C-alpha cells in the first residue's frame, strides 16, 4: 500500500488533523510527521494545492493564532517578549515537509537548509494571527525526495519574514541508517 492509498488528500486541515499527523496517523508508519505542540507552529492548514503557487509546483498556506501566553514569550528575551525567528522558519520547513507527505512521498522529513532569510518584523504578544505562505519551486520525487520553496510569514497581514529556497527532504529508515 502506498502512502497515497492510506491518506485521502484534502485541501485544508484542522488542528485535530495536524495532531493526528504528529502522532504518525496521517501518512503511515515511518512517513512524514509534523511535530506536536509546543513545536507545532501553526493551528491549521487553510489551503494546500499540488499545482498552485507562484511556480505552479504547489502551494501551502497555514495560520497560527497568537496567544500572549505562548511558551516562547516567557523565555525569549525576558521583559521583551518576541517569538524566536527560528520558530517561524521551522514552521515553514514543517509545511514543506507536510506538502511532500501529502503528495504521497515516503520517508521522514528533515530540514536541509535555506538559501536566504530576511526578517523585517517580529511577532509580539499583541499580534493576533500569523499566516505562512509557501510557494513550491521544485518537487523531486525520485530516490531523493525533496521540496524546495519560497516562503512568506505575515503578522496580522503584514509580511515580516521572507525566505528563498527552503529545502526539506524525506528519508526512509534505510536512508537514515546509512
């Protein structure tokens, strides 16, 4: 049975479905999983398309509701609460990996790098919603499974992070062992 046989591809996912993915229940044993809270950095995927986006190779859009009591505000710059930039970047890698699993590719996801990251704003406790938008540029589905995309992170509708060439691979147990 292939991964795509186990999972019906939908165009949006709610929080409970993302948690099921984190438990390994969505794409099957040994395949793509999201992290679970507190490292899951979005509450829902509002849109996912195989041939959408700026490059026609795929698109993912997700939302993260910001609550001033989120764990990172208490420990990242005491007295100056801000979401660590690495968490927003990780969310974008999470979404590229989810896209690959959703596309039917086998293996566990691993971030492989990013070509460029530009921060022009920040997420503070007064922000209400973060939106991530990923445009896949290249999707490789051979022995090497890899997604490459550009991403934007918005805070209350304002772009604050821009990334070029987010790279995520999926690796089977045999590939990870070698």
